[in-house]
C-alpha cells in the first residue's frame, strides 16, 4: 500500500484527477493504486499524481531513487521529476496491448530504491473510437443457382472492429436492391454474422451478375464505418453442395511441434459430377496473424503450421474453413486447435535493483537486491522456485507478484569477506525441470569498526648513549584491517614530561611511518630510561585509536674517565703532601686514592696501580682499594720527599684512565719537615730563594699562631671541666710544658692520615705555594677523651725546590 493511501483491505476511496473528458481516475483497493488514461494520448500526458499518493515530494523522486519497474520490454509510462506525476512515455494503442479484451489493465511497480519498497500500480487504458470496422476482403464473391428459391440465406464474411464496447461493430447495412435483403445473426460471444437473404427469384438470362455494397457501422463518436462490395453471380443449376465429414474438427498438439507439421485434414464431399463436384478448401474466417501461422491446402484440405506455436502467446486457436464446389456452392466447418504447454522455457531472473556496496554495519533484514522471476510456461512448468547457496549471510523473501527480495540474514564483516559472489538458481516444476543461474556480486563497504592495533602491548627500545642527533631509534607499526581512509593510520606521542621537560624534546615520531627519532644525544649519566606512549589513530569518522607503551633504555658507553675525588687538587695547581713517619712498618697506610666513574657496569669498575715512583719498591697501591701503603720499612737514607704517580683505570672498551701525583713527606712531624727543608740548598735563582725564604717564614708564623690557638682552646676546655668537677686531676698537669710538636707530631699526623682528610698543598714553583684551610669536616689531631669534638686543622704549603718543573695535577688518559 502506498504511503499516500489511507484505505486498506475493503476500504475504497476514489477521487477524480482530471475531467471526465480525459477519463482519468484513481482508486485504492486492497493496497493497490489504480489510474486510468485514454489511449492515443500525446506523450507526456498526465496519468496520476504518484508522489502525492505515495506520500512523497517531487524532489524525492531523484533523491530516493524512485523509478518504474515493468515486466514488458516497452516502457509505457514515466515519472515527471519536476511535477512528481505519472505521465505517458509515448502514444498508447489499447488494441495492440489488449486486443479486444473488455478491460485493458497495464500493471507495473514503483520501486523506491533507498528502502527497496515496491508499490503495485495498475493503469486502465480506456478505449477511444480510433478504429473503423474492417472487412477481411474488399470483395465478397457469391455464386447462386438461378433456380434458388426465395428465402435462401447465404452467409457473408463479417467485419471486425478492434475497438471494444460501443466503439466496436454495432450493425450492418446493405445497399438498396430488388433481389436481396440482409439479416444479422448474433453468436454466443456477441459476434454479429451478416447473411444475405434471397428475396426474389433470379433469372440468369435477365441479369447474370448483381453488385451490392455491405456497410458495417460502429457506435462510436464520431461514427466510423467500413464497406465491402458483394459480387453475386447467377449460375446454372447445381444439384448438390459440398458436405464436410465432421461439423467440428479438433486437434491437440504440443507447442514444440516442428514447422510444417500436419495438424489435421478437413474433408468435404460433393455428389455432383464434373466441375460441380470439384471441391476446394479455404479459410472462411481468419485474421491476418493466423494466416502467418497456419496453412490450408486448397486441394487436400491439410492444415499445417507455417511457424512455431507458442503456448504462452496462445493456447487455443479457432478457425473456420469452407468447402466450395465448382458451381460456387459452399459449406463451412469449425476447426479448433489446442496447444499443449511443454516445458521449453527456462525460468528468467530479472535483477531489478541491487544495492552495492553494502555497508558492513547494515543490520539484519536490510533489503540488498530486488529481482523478478518468471517462466513463460504454465501450470507446473511455470512454477518457479529460487534458492541461494548455503553459508551466506543472506536470505530470500517473497515480495509482491513474482518479486523476491534478497535481505541480510546476519551481520556482515568486510574484514572477513569483502565481496560476495551470489548465484541465484531459479528452477521450474517441469519434467524434466529447467533452471537458470544468475550471478551477482555484492560488495561490502567498510565502516570504521576496527581501531589500529599494535602487534605487542609494549615495546622495549635500547639506544646506546651518545647517539647521533636525529638518528632513527625505533619504528612502531599499527595494523588496521579497515580499508581506505579508515585504515590510514597516523602516529603521535602522548604528552608527558621527564624531569619537567616534555617528552617531545627528547624524541619525535613521524606521523605517517611511525619511525621514532632522537632529537638529541642521550646521556646515560643524565637519565637511564624514558617512558613513552605512542597513539595510533585512523582517519575514520569518528576516528578510532589505540595506545602502546614504549620503554627506552639508554645503554651506557665508556665515555667517562675515572674522576679523582681524593686527594683533591687545589685549583691553583699546587699539590698535597702526605706524611709518612720514618718509623712506619711495612703495610703502613699512608693515604688512599678515592676515585669514581660516572659510567656503570664494567665501565665503572676501577683498578688502581702505581705508575711511577721516586723510589720503586718503597710504596704499593691496592688494586681495588686504592690504598697507598709502605712496601718496606723506611730508612734514613730514604729521601724526605717521595713522588708517586697513581693511575686509576676503568674496565670499559676501550678503557679510560686518570692519574694523580702524590707527594709523600717522610718525617715524624711537621717541624721535622720544616727542619729538613732548612737544610735543603736551593740552586735556583736569587729571586726564587727570597720567595722561598718568605714562604718558610710565613709557614712558621702560621704554625705558631695555630699552636697558640690550640693552647687557648685547651685551656678553656680544662677550665670548663674543672668547673663541672668532672675533670680528673691528672688530665691538666704539665699541659703547658708539652712541646708544640706533640700536638702536631707523629700521632697527630697518623690520626690525620687515617681520616683521609688532611693534605698539604705545595707547588713545584715556590712562588705559587700557598696555605690551604680545609673544610670543617676534617678531624682534629687533638681529641678530647670525652667530648670527641672537632677543630679545624692546618694545611701548609711547603716549597720543594727539587720539585720545580714537575706536574702535580691529575691527568686523564
């Protein structure tokens, strides 16, 4: 039922579309739209307002793909896209379509493409009086014996009129004459048969030939007519007329009989002799179309085929034949030919509409295609069934008439199957059955239903440090099973920070290829790993995305040499002095070289060794500890100053190293060092000697000030202990008499060395010698028994003339 209809089932509603003169009307009955239009109207004539009746707007005809689906080859109607009306596609001839059927209905369907909906339409073609009555022959020849009695009737060939109703043949009229009149008989089917009646006896000698005119009239407006001339010949006496052996001849033949096959033989006998007894056969009543199908032998009376029979065109033929003797006497007989249907026509599948491609998110039950099944055979031979291969996500549904719809049976998935090659098999019910296969391809279009996916949930990236700037360090790839723009993946780094710096400052990613690039050179000592998150996003609408975690590990390279922490070198180039008492036993710890390496693993494993010494064999260095110990007992002949070069080396490839130069003063106390320094001759220039003298005086002065400070400090502490009654009597006795050397003597130096915090800095050039005051974390040489408090120690810079020109600073190899 069209959307514009409001009546269903037994409800009927009609209204006049145009004036009565056009004879157009519209009615709805049982869900069908019926229009009417007169035949022979001009092309483009209005038939009905189809858009209104379907509940559409004229613009929707094109937008929704509204079109006409016809079963025949000729398109009789069309749609006017501007007005939305149903109009004629050309001149319509009712007689060509429906012959003389009382009612001429043309059926077709309106298809709304977007919804695959079919609406049945019927248009009744109204007859107009466009055909005049017509005789099959322009002249009718009749032979009448001169002794024929009045009242004898002679049948005449009737006229035909292709129109129907009042526009068809209504009456006959004979031209005025003195011998004949006209009588019209009506058959069971309403056909009018004219008969010529002899009213007055004929005299061959008086008038041997009579000319009459027979006129046939229809009832149309305007009135139309057709004429035929009648030629009556008066002949001598003929005693007998031909007589058929049967009044009715019948034959039943299959439609696939070969051309030229004899169907039957009519036979008539005339008892006269000579020319009056010779019988000839001919068709009495036949249409021009039948003359092209059947042939009647005039001598033998054999009825045969001139062309193939087609049950679908006509299953029954009614003919009239006549037998006429030489005198002109004739008789008629009927011939009925019944054509049997043979399963000679395979089913036909006409694909009316196909929706391809089909979106993969199409819900089940959506109409995909519409097609029409037909078989020109009848009965069982014309019953058609249609089937689909199994395991397809489609099914068939019966629509109106013989239309079928192909609908989705379940959800589609383009990623599993992008094209379905469907074979529709139509089979009839004949024996043997005939079938037809029709193939169609249904393409499934992509919808963005799959996000990009990575092969792994996370990735680990290992990049050696000191990598080139802009180097490619890794590549990620996400696969999207969709197609076209839905599968176009772009990559981006998620916004994040590392140590307050955006990730994008360290790493960038190519949005098209997913290749990651290092924006700078990584430093293992700065950071050892980065946490990254890459987002892959497709170009669908709406876009889908997925994330993957990347952990970038910076691999250490041996790019840092060991760094000497102790002994620390003064910034002015002087060197520290370590004290070693002459009474030291072998293995005595003189000092310890402390170094670190910013690298890690084997690159940070350090080993120590003695590279150079003033007296080989006097000192040794721990391989893994860096401890400088005496290798033997010190002798008086050993020099006051011992220079040691210690190298610290890591285990990288290639290995890196650093060296430090240690100066060890062999003496029991600092005053001993000063005394020994006084005995050293300075072979340097006079200016250097003066500077060295000033330096020695300065060192002595500082030492005295330090001793006074220590003495005052001890006195204050003793006074506090005495006041608190906690100081023992023996603790303060003879303190003033203790020599200053006892405070800065061997014991103090040993205590100082054990803390690895005391150093004496000297330069090879005495003009650069200076005094270094260390940080407060150094342990004092004077330690109270109970308080264990710390006081600042004194570092003195001593000039050694023999050390002039030696490089005291650390070097990195």
